[in-house]
C-alpha cells in the first residue's frame, strides 16, 4: 500500500479541502443509495420479471458480493494508479450499470447490471484515503465522520427513492444514473490526488478465491431451508466454501501484495472495529430488508408506503450527519459505534416484541436511523485510529470489506428463515437475528474500544 504522509503536510493543504470532502460524501451517499433502493423493489421485480423471491434477492446479494471483492481490489488499484482515477472509474461503472438496469426486461440482464453497480462500494475506502491526505490532523475525524454519516443517510434515501417512484424500477435506476453522473462530474472538478502512485501487482487470484468462497457460503445459507440443511447440495456448498476459504487464507499469507492483509483482520487496534462493522452491516441489511418485506406482507403496504414507514430513519440519519463532526470531537469513536450498534439492536428487538400495528414500524425505523447515524459516523475513524498512518488505507479497506460481507449475508439468512418458517411467522426470527447482530456489535466496540484506549494511555499501541 502507498505510504501516506501526515495529514495537512501536502502542498495542496493551503486550498480549502472541504468542497472536495463534501463532493466525496455526496458520492458515498449514492453508493449506499443504489443498494437499499433495491430492497423494497424485490416484490415488484418478482412480479414484473416473473421470477421467484429467492431469485430476485440475488440482485441485492450479488451486488454486495461484488462490492466485497471490489473494495480491496480497487483500493489496491487506487494506490497503484491514483485514488481519484479509481473513484471516477467506479462512478462510471455505476452510471453504466444503472442505465442497463433501467433498460432491463429480464432478471439475467438486471443481475449483470447490478454486478456493475456493485463496484461503487469501493468508493468509501478510496475516499477515506483521499480525505486523509487532504485534511489537517485535527480535522481528519470530522472528515471521516461526514463521509460515514452521509453513507448512512444514502442508505435511507434509497428506500425513499423507491417509494417516491411508486415501485417503478426503471425510473429508480434512471434517477440513480443521473445523480451518479452528476457526482462523477463534481468529483472530477473538485478532487485531486496528492499521494504519488506506487508500483505493485493486483492480487487477482485472491480476488477470485474470495468471490468463490463467499458465493458458495451464501448459496448454501440461502438454500438450506428449502433444500434441507443436511442435503448433499447444501453440505457440499458449505464444504466447498470452507475449502476455498482455507486456500484463500493460504494464498493471502504467501503472496507479496495480498488483497487482504490477514494480520489486519486480527490486529488489536482494528479487530473491534472489524467485528462491529461486519455485525452492524448484517444487522442493518437484515432489519431494513425484513421491515420492507414485513410491511408489504403484513400490512399490504405499497412501495410508497414502505418508503413512508422508513422516512423517520432517513430523517434521523440526515440530522445526525449534520452534527457528525461535533459528535466525533466530543465522544470516542468506539463509544459512538457501541451506542449506535446498541440502538440498532433495540430497533430490531422492538419488532420482535411488538409488530402488530404500523406504529411499531415507525418506532423501529426511528431507532434504526438514530443507531445507524451514530454508528456509521464513527466506524471509519474507529477502524484507522489505532494503526500506523501507513496502514490507514489497508485498515479502511478491510473495514469496508467486512461491512459489505456482513450485509451480503443478510439476504441469505432471510431466505433461509422464511424457507424454514414461511409467512409472517418467520419475521420475528428475522428481527431477532438483526437484534443479536446489533447487540454483539455493541459489545465488541465497547470492549475493544476500552482496551485500545487503555493501551494508548499505558504505552505505545501495538502496530
């Protein structure tokens, strides 16, 4: 990875960096929006494309799987060829994929389009690397907080967009294409690279193995309920996932420039953020998808009504994003992640206990918005604050990767639960899984945040 110079020491530091930071935050919000906009559209896609619900769920899952692979791969390309160039390339793929999705008339065509859209998730760690180079040290936490918080706002905005278009998936993707093109133009004008490129080789074998074992794992989870958990097909998929994952770890440990540094996954300074990010990503997508599906199945809600149910979430995330910098200056990042994860878990637990009236969806949506707004604002900072500056891009990339992996498992887990418990009986279990993810994420953030702060006050942090 490129060696990063201390923030604020660049020649470009005399220029106001905040317009560039805001433009990257805008692009990051679109990267989140394009995923969540698909969630309430799944029943529409099932009907209009004449496909089963598990089949159309792969339009979300595969996009997240591509994101899991593209995040570390494009981060590496960013070190080699320039982060600005990779950001613009990811946005270009998002525009192309959105146009293809808007024109899609078959599930196969739509899945191909969603694969192209998935590459834009790499924009978040790339943007964090750019922001670190541009901002003075005392403003860095604020800049990363703004990026992370607006990503949470974009997640809620995707649900609202789907609702405002009354479930017209063609229009949703046309709008996504338009705002993505606008973001690309703004970034092209305002963002500049300040880190010199470094020589290296991309770990294409590692990327292929990562994709292979994730596909095998998620396919096994999603089909376990319908095929049978002890069926040869499911057991074979789990065995293949385990074998491919083991080979992937061996490759990553031996290759000179790995896709993912295994040591960073278990680094004392990052493991709390790593586990919290993965579980919060899982909790968020499980709760979001579960609420959308439950509203449509339990209350016969239209796509617009689903968007209205989730409007409080978007509004809370927007408000919190405006104060993200102030929160980051006052509270430790781990404290914010723990609090945000805990509130997200409470939102899911609320629906486990009470889900017989639409008012409970509004309560859960509000709590989810507060939790994600607080938690997402601090995840990026928590991931990088206890590692060497030269490892910032690596830590940010790993954190973004595990968050996407956590989110990608949500669809598979929901499919498995609904296959085992069809109808409305399965939803309390879905909300329970989301609650468990949020609570455990909060515990990891709190415990490792305390350990890392103690290490800083008693001596040099492990690097």
